[in-house]
C-alpha cells in the first residue's frame, strides 16, 4: 500500500508543482540533480610536510639519509672524504633546484659587522653579550634564509612520512 501512495504523491507533485517533494525523494533514496554531494575535505597540510619533502628529495637525489644513517667508523678518512665530496655536490644541486637561499647578513665572516636587525630569529648574539642589544660584533656565521621555495606539489594522498620507499629486486 505504501508504494501506491508514493506513486500518487510523485505523480501529483510533478503534475501540480513540477517537482517531487523532499519526502518522496528521501523515501526513494534519491537526491536532487542540482544538489551535488559536498566534495570530500582536502587533506590538511601539516607543518612537517615540506620538511619531509625536502628530506625525501635529498634522499632521492643524493642518498643523504643513507649516508647519515650508515656507520662510517670502519672507513678511512679518505674514503669518507671522497663520498662526502660527491654527496655535497648532489645535495647542493638539489637545494638549488627547489630553494633560493640567501645569507641573512651578507658580510665577510671573521670581520666586524653592524647588525641591521635585532630579530632573535634572524640574528643570534654569542660570546660575551652585554646587557641590552649590541650594535654589532664579529660575524661568525652569515646565516641562511629561504628567499624562494619552489617545491613540486605533493601527489594526492601521498604519505609524506615515507622518505624513501623500500626497494625489492625481483630476479
């Protein structure tokens, strides 16, 4: 009996109103054509995603993580030095491809330098620091800032915690 009542409601709704009521649509398990379901929420971008992506790039291009995680104690200084030279070149190339790095203070290390900023994130005073803010001192490290970051977009649903996938060779 319910189906007959549903059929009459549908028929007269279309005849007199040009549409089917929401009650009829719900009973039939249908939705209106114009009412698309809401899109799935985009995955939240985590603060760590960019850092893990850079680490993944350095691993892919130069095997940096493999080198750092390896016990180098059994190797001679010459062997380590040879490996580091190649690693250095590959890492530098990867960083230059995706980042534009600039010194925080463009000066000569070991010389007296006046500070242009007192931002503790940009400049860290070390040594015998007087009370208050010093006007300058001997530049020990220029510091680095990312002037431009151009990382490739992450693939949808990419698991960023995987720095490098395991490799299994099939013979």
